[in-house]
């Protein structure tokens, strides 16, 4: 997930590394970004609550649905 990668780069490396990553993926013709909409957000919320026994992040749940 883009948001988790940007945060990881920021924390472990630098703001510049995170910004470079964003620029790279925005220019890439090999990647397709999928935007979360209200329906996917709701489905991810249901999934997240249903699986409270897991340590999945909400971002993980968005990718699962």
C-alpha cells in the first residue's frame, strides 16, 4: 500500500526518500493506483471488525477487500 510505504520510508529513512517514492509511482506506467471509495471503505471496516483476532492494519483490510 502506498500510504504504508510512504510512512515507512519517512520513519526509517527521510522525507526526501518518501517524496521520491511518491514521485516515482506517480510517473510510473507500470503501476495502477486504485482509489478507495465509500463502498470499499465500508467493506474494509466490516472486515477489520470481523477479524479482531488478527493484527491486521486497516490498510491491510482495504487491500483484502
